[in-house]
C-alpha cells in the first residue's frame, strides 16, 4: 500500500487504502503527474501551493519521527486540482537513521545540501553522517523550490541547466543570510535534532524571502522581495516584460547569478573559491561512487 502526504493527508490515506496509488517506479499516482513530468512539459507549478504542500509533508513525516530518503521532482505528485504530495512507499527512514553519504551521494539534491552547509554556512567540521534527516529534507525541499522559482518565476534559465543547479547554494545564502547563524546553532550542538520551533523558523524565513504569495493577493512584498536595481538600470516600460508575476524579483537574482559567473572568469572572492573547490570535490566523490568503489 502506498501512502502520500501533502495538502489533504486524510484523502491521501483513503486513496492509498483503495490501492489507487502506485510507487513512482510503476504507474503514476491516480489522476496526477509528477513534478518531473510537469517540468518536461514546460508547465509552471504554482510555487505557493508547491511550498505549502511540501512543507506540510515534511511536518507530517517529522511528526511520525521519520524523514524522506529522497526528495526530488520524480517523487512529487501533482493532482489535477494543482495540489502536491510526496510519495512515501519505501521512501522513509526512522529519525534515528541519519543520511549515509555512501547511499545518498548520487541523489539529485544531496550535493547542493552539503555544498551549502560546508561552503556557505562554513560548517567545515560537519560530518555528513551527523545531519538529522529532517534538516536534510528541509534543505533539499528549499533548494528544489528555489530552482522552480528561478526558472518559472524569474526566468533565469533552463531547469536542466547544470550551471543554475550549481548556483543554488550560493543564491539561497544570498537571499537568506540569517540561515548561517540558525544552521550553525543547530548543527554545532551535541543533540542536533531540531525542535518544531526551529523548523517553523526555517520555513517562515524561506516563505518570506523566496516564495511569492498567490497572484492578485494584494500583499506588499517584504523588503527582501523589493527591487534593489538602481533607477538608471530599471526597465521603464513594464508592459514589455514577459514575466506575468506582479511582484518584483527578490534581491535582483540576475545579479546573484552573475556572481557565479566569476568562477569561470577568475573574479572569485575567497568564500566563493571555497564553494568551487567543494563542488569539485563532491563531483569527484560522486564519480567515484558510480565507478563501483
């Protein structure tokens, strides 16, 4: 029996009980498609619904003292009504089990999580095996949602762009610098298990800084979402823009992306140089894993 968590957990359980839900390796969840399929079709997910449902999934699984082994586009299902859910059949682990680098090194959102924690938060002494699974999940989820935002809201590039994917840890750090202090506090303690209040703080900061409210909500964006482009560089003809989202882009993401271009031009600051080294090491390690060692 397959169980999915998401916007309506009771409904998900009812669907699972009728055996209408399959694993992602077989037929898709009834009346739904995966986020991976949506991306391939070029369909833009509603980022506020995606965020709401995925964070609810994380809160639900954490309440059961478990975490998801894999969070990626292929494991996320979208119903015809536009709500999202995460499949859990064979995809959960107990809270006492920690992410194992030998097992998860090849997963899509493994490398950027540790690139962020080691390269951006500067937790250079962090042993990957010490990271609680639920914190691992929160970072995976935020990086995935940020990727969706950059491509479908900000139109920063193609979803399959390796360059854009590699920039995710840096952009997350630029948008929410408060995470450095928060994750340092959580991961330098003897007991690294986060409290519910810690997870709420992580979620609330992300929603505030990265996720947009629904179109037409009439909300004023927080300072982090307001346009910081100098007046002389702003587009004076808004009607010519292709972006239909009514809110300005957060913290000028194009300029954040341009920082990463320094990797190839040699214009790299000391901190960013460390990230480049870590990315190279992670890629080498992943290749070593795949080679059968």
